[in-house]
C-alpha cells in the first residue's frame, strides 16, 4: 500500500516534471522564434537602410558628376564664345588699320584731336601718335587747334589760346597695336585722353555687346 502511494507520488512528480519541461521547451522555442524574427527584422531594416544610404550616396555622386559636367560644358561654351568675340575684335582692329591707311585718315585724325582737346579741357596739351602718323599729325594739328578754338568760342563766348605740341620722344610713340589715332596728355601726363582707334573700337564694342551677343548667340 505504501509502495503504491510512493509510486503514485513518483509518477505525479515525473508527470509534473515532464509538463514543466515541456512548458519550458515551448516557451524557449517561442522566445527563440520571437528573438529570431526580431533579429531578422532588424537585419532587414539595417540592410534596407544601408541600401537606401548607398542609393542616396549614388544619386548624390551622380548629381555632383552631372553638375560638374554641366559646369565644364558651360566653361567650354563661355571660352568658345569669348574666343569668338576676341576674334571679332581682332578682325575689327585689322579693319581699323585699313582705315588708318585710307585717304580720309588725316581728316579723322583732326577730328580725334579736336574731340580730345574738348574732353581734356586744358590749355597746354601734348599729342602722341604712332611714328608713321607723326608727319600727318604735324600737318593737320594747326587746323585741329583752330577748329577747337572756334568751337569753344561759339559755345562759351571765350576765345582760348591753347598750346598744343606733338611728342618728340620717339620712344613714347604709340604702338602699332593702337591701329592709329592719338592720345592727348596734360599736366605732365596726369590727365590722359585716349583717342586711339583701339580705344574707340573698345567703346563701340562695349556699347554694342548686347546686340552682338544676340546676333551671335540667339539661343540665349
């Protein structure tokens, strides 16, 4: 009788132990599966985030490369345009040189001197020209001064007596790159009026630049 009770108790304990062990196993498997799902989910999120980051970095690099390429194209385009405009100035300068060899050049020099005298507004003035133009300037200078005096007397009622001389230092003659024209100075070179063909060409170029760009580059 006692042995039966002991056996029943042992069986009960064993049954309880099996059930408890089964509960622990089930719970352990559940926790393991839950932890595994969590880890897998976090790993997926990490992979997705890493992929998204790499994709974003790739897009940024593509935008940087595209921007650099566009910038390079713009620089090349601007360089080509500047070269074209510079060629235009050079060709125009060459045509100015042709004007300086024409028969009306002495008359043009006279007008440039008169204009320079009006601008400089001084009574003692020195005229500079290219070496090959010195003889022409010497010839037309008296007429230029006379015309200047007449203009000032007509406009202001005052008769001036300017002293206008020609530069005698050949080392200071204007260079060939000026294409002709004159430069007037006063007060020991402190006042300068550049009336060379180059300066006149540059003034016209700057004034007409918007129109020139519109003609040469209509796509803008």
